[in-house]
């Protein structure tokens, strides 16, 4: 029996590729079979644009590894009758954990302390104090699944929480502030969990960082595009904010080398969701959605 062809539109992690290869015939873009493939697999960071869909007349389903849909042209998918599946639920808790981990790393200087000890400096120097988080104010930008999970954790470690987003949510447990500058002015730490895309590009720039202030901490587990990196680097270099914890950057993996010279920033390689448990859950979800599409069964279609 001939196995169904699946087109890969991004470089897939080995575990996902192996799982797909066990059931399907994988082909790369440009292969003769690609134009007629009904199913394509991508990642949230690569996505699929309208031109790519136009070049794939057989395409009927896109499944994406990750939460973000900002790099998938949903309107083009709707016009062409292409279903779009992704994995919005599987990584919520691990990403929220990592956001709080970055917050501790930046405020309590955990990564810097590790480097300090490894360099043999402890015997002749003392690190200067970090910043306490207990009873401080955490501002969450974007109260979706991940933002709400971050807010719960911040409240659980003794922080006062408020948030902002495109619109109030009466069901939310925490107060809503009207915009990001207002939230930054109120907060001691600003945690970004907003989606990427044109609407949120450079949502955090110089004025927001000035409002956050010289003892403020920025954490970004959203998208690199949400932050104006030039403004952030200037604020970090000039002491206009105390520090940052960053898992995402404007250009990945080729981040601006000025970040590497800064002790007041904790850096991570877009790693927030990478646990064994989440990887297994993401792969299982993608395989289930593909099977449901093939069998004519319901699955969550973001383009519907």
C-alpha cells in the first residue's frame, strides 16, 4: 500500500521527522511529488505564505509545530480551502514555567552567578545584590493561554499581577490596564506573551522601557519582533532597565552580538517549550490531527 506523501516546508526536529517518517513518505519542497501533496508540515517560525500555497495546487492541510500563526497566511488558506492545524495547548505550562525561570535568572542573576563561580571569582570577589521578586509587581502583556499561566505563577510566588491586551477580559482574575506604557509604568517586571505579527511589532520600545525604569526587568517568551532590539540594547547598556530574560530575538539564531557582552541579560535559544514531555505531546497532537484530516474526522482548524 502506497504511503501518503507529506511535504516538509521547514527543517523539522529529528523526533518529529522520525515520527512522521514511520507512517508517511516525506518529501522536500521542490521534489516532483511536492506539488500534489495534500499535507504540508511547517513550524511556527517558518510558516507558509500565500505564494507557497499558490505553488502547491494539491495542498489541503497545513500542520504547524508551535503556537504562533503569524507566519501562516490564514486568509490565503481560507481562500484555497486549506485547513491549518497547530499545537496551541501542548506547550502552555512549560513555556509559562520558563518565563518565570527567566525572570528569576534576570532578577536574581542566576546565570551570572553560575559564570562567576565557574570562573573562579568567588574566592576573591563578591557579587553585588540581585533584585527581590516577592511583593513586586508583574505586568503581563497578552493574557492568552500562556499569559494566564504566567500570571498564575507570578501570583503564586507572591507578586501582584496586572495585564494588558487588545481588549479587557471580564473573567480574568487580575486588573486590566489600558496599554503597554501604562502597564510598564505600574510594573516592576514586564513579561511579554503577545503574539507576533504586524500588530505587535516593536510594541515594546524606548518609551516603554523608560517607563519600566532602572530597576525594571523585561522577560520575552513571545516573539523577537515584539521588542525594538536597538532600544532594548541601549536600555541594557545604559542601565535604563536593570536586566532582561530573553528566549526570542529579532534574528534567530543570529542574535545581535552586543547581547553576548552584557551581564544583565539572561539568554536562551528559543527554548521555552523544549521539554521531553512537551515534545511528545506536540508530536502526538500533530499525528492525531493528520490522521483526523485523512479520515474526515473533526480537528481544530485555525483557518475555519
